[in-house]
């Protein structure tokens, strides 16, 4: 961004500074959401209010030392995300500035004014001809060699016409102009205003699943590509671990991981792990399909707002190339806190718990940018949004959690009691839902997995039944229940320990492919069925409860991610063991 | 005690009497032995308890002594440390006194008018040309306008310089 | 220099706020010096500058001040404090002024107390332990260098003693180590206790002590942890030491923040705490860690009391979201006379895997910890069952768990307030406790460890 000189045209003066809120006067040529550079260091800020000749600016860095009279330079454009191949594998701050360009400590102004990292040259292959007429969203060419993905350079929205000045195939700078379409230069790295959703041709009706590799989700609360999920959980419920597992193993093409107001050590871990792990589908490193936006809890608060919007814009950019993208935002509650903080400084009247009245619509607008679409260029792509929520004191009725629940299609609530009992992932089956489950299940049933609806219903039924009986057991002891109900309680335990529990630290079980999930579920159900038969034939339930079920309980650890065979072998072992009873 | 039994009966009872006597003697002996044993046991227990108490008392005594020694050591160290810090403070304050006196003494030197002129110029630079300048008692100048004031007296200048002295001061007490 | 110019245009005083008119070039968050005509310097921070008016928060409050007889000097920068090894061995108040009779602390340079965030890509993940000498912690919730691990306590529990003991005893594997202890809102008696408990450490030049007592100005309390962390950062990342920062207690700190926020007229959020409490706490706690390429580390140990033991109260709740685990103290254990009353099952160190185990502490450490926790969980269930059906209805195995539970409290957790145990001793005690259970119950321990300690035919 560079420093600010007093003499640049349109330069105004700071009038008022109250933390991140800055008022400036006589700033020439401004529009809402335009960027300005504040003070001698040119700190970035966004115009959020204009009244008469005074603009209200939301500063994205610490404003200590900013004084009235200091210059304010308009940049003439809104906060935009640089969209290009340099994003993948990189770690950026909330304004998408590469963090590798800054030193050990992020002092204000550290990330401005310098070249964004090193200029990297990329391999570009044009797919159109000089003079060819193109439409918005059409593919001009491909960028190769950026990790395992092939990226596309598209004609910007709103641009149509003949292609001029098309560069030849070969290595070009990330900034380079690759062609001109209707007088608009098309660069390898373009800019797009982050508050504006990128246009699409149409939303798709067809529903395809996103496989997360976490059994409790894929089996019971599945999510479709282009859908929205909220993950509320108190501290200690394993929220971040679950989200990082999804980021590692889900079968999307690109992950945009937004660390919004959370721990620095976690970001460091993420960066280290993703750099070391291999993506099983492509063979490349996981980090090469990931864009990491890191705005930790003690980095400037307002940049959290920016991080949410830049994150989703980056996702839309990859979607427009015809890719499936997942945005993970950890945690949206910290964004809401920033909204509240700024609103209170503007003197806006607070609504519930001090949040601004616009909280609900801000949250809704964010989740609305998800979707499975036909892009302008005619491809299919999707953006799936998974938003973590951190309810204070675990209170699910608090405003952010309550509003978010209204706008998402799936809810994976993390339960403290499950976490306390070291049951991970601590997804509560009673407190979660998936509005995509019906369509996805029907889709599988008609296609690759006709048994799925029955399997899912039985597992859910067992859990519900066991849950219902749990209170009775606590009160009266297991021996007070009739035999078949004791089998239900046992069945619940087998489902929880043998199927739903999944250790993120396990090499064999961190990720469970659909075939392993199906095999495990079938194994547990078959074992439960057999137990029911035994009891019906007169074997006392107490006898059945004493049986060593370790073959079926160990199956998840012994079988690799795709290994349905080992699961089936252990199932057979278990059923044999049951045959020997009494 | 004499019975009124006839002599032949008395003779017949003699063995019974002797037996009873022996039995009674045996009982008595047994009771005495038990009493002796009990007494010995009680005595042993009492001795053992006394030994334990003694050992415990010795241990506690040693521990107390150790605690007393440690406390004395701690007190001594605390006193020494406090003295050292106080000495450093005294050093610091003496330095301040000397510096301030030294600077104030410039009032009476030949070069003072030049110093005063320099301070006046500085006051104008800070407050502008319309500032009202007056001499400070003890040397230096005071300047003010409607809303601001600048104290460029010699004393204050010296104090401000000392405040910014920083790490060099530590050399006063670093060997 | 700006601080030479003093403004006499103080227009208004209300509560802790001073409004100064007709100022020029005054920046937000600048540090301000107030000189009343009657003497007695006060200090402030610029809360807002609007055209020519500056609203300043006076740290010592404005009681007794007359705006007509008051001068305000704006220093031109946000508050900076001297930093450097000169702090070691010193005892100061919550604003860094000496309490030990010595001269002011002179540093090698100054740093802003607000600190700057560490660049996430420059962070080194925490990897080696800080051994506290407290068995319950070293065995089960090992503290790792660069971690932030709080103690969750409640009124009446010995958290201050525990914090002082940890501060007095902790080491970092023989590497240069020191402690910065920031006491906030403590009584004079507690302050004296902490001074005594940490005297030896201070005398060895390994302690910086900042004491803010309950009768010191409330706003000052807001600065104390920031000064502590700024001093710690310098000692760690420029002087190459491993620094443990203990902050006790954060509930007092949050209350000060709430009072200050109310005085500023800010809109309260949950339980009347300011809406930015999370970010404010994060701005403190996140100043821990290791930096790639720099020696040294900052480990943060906040201590807080949960009002009425309520973990959903904003202070423990938000702390839990930010920190990496927690050490929870239990009233029940305290009532049973156990010190330190650490509730092992509710406690957790999320970084333990990084700082304990093979190559770090001892080969068997993690397995022993896992087995202890599993056995404790089972013992708890057995106790509940015993409450229901009576002890006589328990199996022999169940009873063994009750014995184990007692042995755990007695042999491992309970220790004297002046007792520092080596890790070896802690782990050996842990083994003694575990071996009160039959071998068949110790399924989480690898066979080779068991074989080394038990005859082959088991027990």
C-alpha cells in the first residue's frame, strides 16, 4: 500500500480516532467500501460510512499514534482479494497479504508497501486464439505446475468480446497481463471486491455429497457440495480438531481455511501438518490444495471481518474454474465480536447482548455465498461453507448460534459430555441435523449404495433407543431392564465405540472412506442382530453383555481407510464367537 | 480356723485340702506369671513408645532447628538484599542531586546568557512566535500561551535528561 | 520532544476521564502525564481524539483534581516500559515502580506494553516441557514451553499457594529459566506471602515480581499483565531465557476491565463484562510461544477463580477458548486435606503430547498418564456404584479401584508446599499407585514396562 504523502490528489485529513474507528474529512472521490491509507504508515482501512464530507473508516490495523491532522489517502477501489495461483499453499493475513513477507512480529505497517513475496513465474497455456470472441467466465487458458491442480484463467465477469494481445504459451509473471478482452486487461492474478459475490449462471438442483471421511457425519449427518454447516461447540469439545480433520481428508478440490480470531499455536500446527501430509487423492502435499487465511485472536480485530469476506471470495474464484471448494471458518463468533465492537464505537444502538441489529443479516449474507452452481463459463462448481461457532458458556441460545442455525442446512453440535467421556468426534446425535440427508441418502440408494437408507435408519434408531434407555439405566441399573432392551443398550455402546468414535491421531482411522464406513456399520448391525437372536432364544442378556466384543470394536483401528475386507473378516470372527454361545 | 469335725474326718479331708491348696497355688502362680508377662509387655510397649516419642521429638527438633537456620539465612539474605537495593537507590538519588545542582549552577556561569537564548528559541519553536516567555527562578525560561505551557527551567531540563538516562545509570553499581 | 509541552486546557473531569481541549497532533492510545499544581503526578491513556479534543483515561482516577489547576503532557507514543535483565530480582508495583527500596528499573531499551502479535508463520510449535515439581501436574498435565495453561480455581482454594509453588520450583531442563509473576488485586497478606515464597528465586536473579494490590487504583491493574508480558518477551526472545509468566488472578483483572469499561460508558455484553473481553484476554494470553530461530520461550500460566465455581462464567469460559487446556482445582479434594487439590479428570494439557514421552521426558510417561486417567475414570464410576448399591456389593476388582483412588490421592497428588519432586520421583510414585491394581486392569501399559516391574506371572 505504501506510505501516504500529503500532496497526493484527494488526500484528506484524519478528524477523529477511537480505536479502529477513524473519521476523516475532505477525502476526494470516495465510495462506500473503498479502501483508504491512514496516516504516515498508510494503514489500511475501509470506508463504512459517508455523511456530508466526513467518511467513517474501519481500520484494519492497530491505530496507536494516529492523530487528527494526519493524511488519509483514498485508494479508489474497494477491499479486493488478489485472485491468482499464488494463493494455494500460502498463508495470508485477513487482507490476503502473504505472512511470509513479514518478520517475526506483525508491527503495524509490516505488511504494506513491499512486493508480495517473491514474484513467481508460472506456466501458462492459452486455450483460445487471438481474435476469438469470448464470453464472461470463459476459459482463456490454464496454469500448470501449481501443485496437483490445474488452474484456469477466466474472462472476468462483465467482459465479452474479442481476445487481443494474447501471450504465447510459456512462463509468465503472476502479475502479467495475459490478454485484453474488450479493453479490459486480464492478468494472471486478478482483483475482485470481497463484499461482492461473484456472479454465476445458475444454481444447480442436483445434489452431490461431500465426503468428509468422518463416519458420524458421512453416515448420520451428511453434507452436500454447495451446502452450509454450522459447528457449535464449547471449548474442549474438539471443534478445531474436527475441522482440521475435515480440511485434511474431505474430497473437495480446494480448501480455504480461515483461522478467524483463534489461537496462533493452532495455526502454526496446521501449517506444519499440512506441509507434511500427503493428499491421498492427488499424491501432492495437502498444503498445495489449501489456502490458509490466518487472523489470530490478538491480530487486529477488524481484520477478522475482512478474513471472512476474503475467504469466501477466494472460494468463489476457484469455484468459477469448475472446482469444488470448502470454506472452513474457525470461528465465526470472533467475527461477530468484531462486528459488535465496531458498531458500538459508531454509537449504533445495540440489539441482543450488545450485538448490532445487523448481525443476523451479516451472517445470512455470508452463508448465502455458498452453493452448487453452473458458472458463467458453463462449468459445475461449488462452495461449501462450514462455520464454527463458539457459544459463550455453551449457551446454544445466544445470538450468534441462534441466528446461524436459521441459515444453515446442517448442524453438527459438539457435546461437552461426550468430550468429557473422551468420545471423539463429540458430535451429538440428538443435537445435530442435516437437511441434505434425505436427498443424499436417496441419491446413494438410487446409485452406488442401495442399502444406505436402511443402514442409516437402523444406526440412528439404535442410538435413539439407547439414549432413551440411558436415563433408566442410570436410575435403576441395567438389570432392571428387560432382555431385549438390554441388547439395545449394548447395541448403542457398540455403535458408539465401534463405529462413531474415530481418533484423529490414528494412522488407520483418521479418515474413513465410504466403503470402510459402510462395512463397519454393517458389521455392528449384524452383531447386534445376532445378539437379539441369542436373547430371543433364551440366552440371558447378562451372559451376552459379558462377551468380549473386541473384534468388532477393534475393527476401526485395525482396518485402513479403504479396507472393508479386514472389517468383514473381523465381523465374521465376531459372529463366529457369538455362534459359540452359550 | 478350727472345724468341729471329728479327727478321722479331718484326716480324710487332708488330701482334698492339699489338692485344693495346690490348685490354688497353681492358679495363683499362673495369675502371677500372666501378670508378670502383661507387666513386661506393658513395660516394653511403654519403652517403645517412649523411644518413638524421643525419636520424633529429635526429628522435629532437628527439623525445627533446620527451619530456624533457614529462616535466619533467609532473613540475613533479605536484609543484605534490601541494603544493596537501598544503596543503589541512594546512588541514584545522589546522582540526580549532583546533576541537578550542577545544571542549576550554570545560572552563575559566563555562558549562561547563551544558554538562556537557546532555551528561549526552543520555547518559540514549541509554542510559536506569540508565546510569552519569562525567566524561571533558578535559571532557564518558562513559556506559555492560552492553552499551553513549557517549562524549560534549568531544573526541569536536568530532570528530563536524567529520566532518559537509561542503561548507563546501571554502570554506577556494576563492578 | 512532545512531553515538554503541557496543556492547561483541561476542560472537564468525570469519573476516571479527563477531557483536554485545543490539542494538536495527539495520537490515539498515547500515554499522558498529568501534573496537578498541588503535586503528585498521575498518568493516563488517550481513549479518543476528536478534532482538537482528547479524552484521556486517568489511571489513578481523577479524585481530588481541579481541571483549572492541572497540566497534561502528551508523550507522543503509546505507553512504553524499559525492558531488559535489570528487572530480574526486583519487586515492583503494578505499574513497574520499585517496592523493594531500590532505584527505578533501567532497561537496555524500551518496548510498547501493548506488544505486537507473533507472525503465525514464524511460530515454532511448543515442544519441550517446563517441569513444575508438582507431581499432579508433571505427570498428568505436563506444561510445555510456549504453552498457555491456566489454573481454574474457586474462592477458598489454595491457588495462590500453588501458583507461588510452581513459580518457585519450575525449571526448564537446566536451560536459562526465569519467572515473571504478576499479582493483580491481591490482599496485602497475600502479597507478603508471595514475596516470601518467591524470595529464593528472586535472590537468584530468576524472578520479576509485580504486585498490584486490591487497594491500588483499579485501572492500574489493566496495565500490570501487559507490563509483565512485555518484560517477559524481551527476556525470552532477546536474552534467550525460558520465561514462565504467572498471572494471578485473572478474575480480578477482568473485574477491573469491567469497571473501566463501565466508567467509559461502553455498552456491556454478557454478565456486564465488556464485549471485547475475549479479544482482550487473547491479547494477553497469545503473547506466549516460541519463535522460529530465536532461543527462549514464553509460557503463560493464568490463575483464575470461578465465581461460585461456575465454569460458564465469562472469565473461565473465554479463557478456556483461548488457552491450551486447564488445571482444575477441586473443593472436594481440598476438603479431604489433599494439597494441591488438582482434579485430574477435569484437567487437561492439550500440548502434553508435544512435551512429554519418548525423547522428551521419559519413555513411559504418556502411557502411565493415560493409564492413570483411565483408572481414575473407572474408580469414579465404582464410587458412584458404591453409593448406589453399597460397598459390600462390589467385586474385588471394584474394591481394588477404590484402593487405587485412595493411593492416588495420598501417594501421588498430595505433597508438601515446599516439596519439589523430580520427574523420576513423580513417575515412580505413579507406578507404585498403578501397581495397586491387578495386572489385568493395566491394559493401556505396554507389556515391556509391566514386565520390567512385575514378575512374569503377574500379581
